[in-house]
C-alpha cells in the first residue's frame, strides 16, 4: 500500500511541475491582444450604428471603446516587450507590424472622434474603424500573437 502512495506523490509532483512550466512559458500578451481586438471591433460596430441612427450616444461609445482598446494594446505591447527582452520569445514580425498599424490607425481614429458633430465619425472615423477591423481580421490566422517561442530545430 505504501508503494502506491509514493507513486501517486511522484505523479502528482510531475504533473504539477509540468503545468507550472507551461504556465511560465505562456506569453501574457497573447491573453491581452484579443481584448483590444474586441474593443476596436466594438468601436466599428458603434460607428456603424451612429452612421445609421445619428444618435450621439453611439459616437461616445466609440470614443470609449477605442480609448480602452488603446490602453489594452499598450499593456499587450509592454508584455510582449518583456517577453522579448527576457529571451523567452522572439518577435513575430508580420503580426507585430499589422498590430502596430492597427494601433496607430486607432490612435488617429480617437483624435478624429474627439471632434464635434456628425463629421467626427462619418466618413473618416467610420473608414478608419473599418480599416482597423480588416487589419485585425487579416492577423486572425496568427492568433494575434506578437511573438513566437524560441524552439530548437524549428524553422520560423
């Protein structure tokens, strides 16, 4: 009976150590990027709603969604930089450039949305929101990962 208990303890220890290693290897930015994608997509939806209804509330929602998306994008960028600086990850350039372009367009978009009146959203703000969503959808096959793990013998 004691032999079985020792084997159980060994299996438990191995399982928990491998899950901790897996948790340590997980890049934090991969958890943060989808939040900014959702906020930027929501801003596009609220821009379309503002365009169709001319209700000012939708324009205000767009400004808040873009702003929160930019904050989340900043947090994701900081997390990605930490991963790259620590040597655990390396930059994945095509998704990184696409994400940076989407963030810079969103930054311009939030300034355009800060103007007063209908022209704050239609047509320029609406087009910028649409471009951001198209860029982010193009990045979807890469799972919005800004870095990739270092792996021996793996061509990337």
